[in-house]
C-alpha cells in the first residue's frame, strides 16, 4: 500500500519509522511519503493560511497550496483515495480501517487551524473518492495525530504486517463475532501474583469452556463500558447463552 501524507509539520510522522509500521515499511509492505505543504506556497513567507470569510476566530488554510499539492502528488490517471481528518467528518471505525486497508493508495491531507477552505474537498471530489473522517467527539489541534492513529489502525490490517494472522480476528470491533464487543481481560504467567490468581478456566485446557468464558467476559465488559454497543448487538448478535450472562 502506498501512503502520501501532506502536512505543515512533517516531523510529526517520525513515529512511522518505528515498531510495527517501521518494520512494515522496511519489509516493503508500506510505502510512506510525507510532504511539507509549504513547498506549494510561493510567497516570501510561504503562507498557508488566511482569515475566514464571514468573520470569526482563527485562520483557514488557503486553497491554492492544497490544490497544487494534490495535483503534484496525484496527477492521474491513477488516483488515490483522499482522506481528510476533521472533527466534522463521519466516524472512523474498525470498519473504516478495514475498508481503507483494501485500497492500493491513500492520500492524507492534514488540516490545521480552523480547517481547509471547503473548495479543496469539493474540487478533489470531482476526480477522486474523498473521505472526511473524525476519530470521535473531541477536537484536536490538527489532523497530524489523527493520521498517525488511522495509519496504525489501517497498517496493522495489511497482509503480513502482524506476526500472528489470528490476532486481528479476536480484536474488539473485529468483523464477525467480536463486532460491537469489547475484548475481555487477558493474563500471562505467573499463575498467582500479589494473591491474585489467573481464572481457573484459562488453565483448564478446555478450549470450548475458554472460548465461552472469553465471550462472557467480553459481554460483561461491553455492558459496563459501552452499554449502547450491547443494545445494538441485542438486535441480532446474541445467542441464548449470551443472553444468560
Ligand atoms: Cl480526525 N481531526 C481533528 N483535527 N480533530 C479531531 C479529529 C480529527 N477527530 C476528532 N477530533
């Protein structure tokens, strides 16, 4: 997968060199290019923002540098899917991550200040798929950290990136039986630590009982932390034994 990221703070993306994604890049599974938006700003001060029409606080990112950036990075005929992080976007979920992980090329446009002049998305939409996405109901100072989050969520789903292919199936929100469920607690050695024992069932070797226990714990945790998710599940995803929990 090819990823282009445009930002006025390219240094934000240094973490993409380390850990899982750094390894994926070195293995050739992920081709990441980070671009400084200011290379497409041509005045003496490389200005990328201006005051908002209609008044109000803050600054808006000017359309011209963004237009040039997108034209230079994606001249066609092949075009990426453009992802624009913004608190006013549609929610980014595990399903969004899985969908984007199936694309050959993503271009992330990081806005700062009060956002990017709306004509940039309108213009890009005439030739490429554009997704304005939000990580949740809170406001970040810019799209950079949101892009790091999304790239990690997408990158770990790419074939060959995770060591153990099974590890994504049991994730919270994974499509299938974990959809709308939070993953329950996990344990490792020692069997007793500070007088707290690992639940017996996990040491029993009974795979059926362990699977049932894990699902019960996932249901309990979901009821406690995200009751609205359980309500969604109750509309079809619960079996008779789930309902007994
Ligand atoms: Cl995707 N961007 C910004 N700037 N703030 C956010 C967000 C994204 N998601 C939640 N808050």
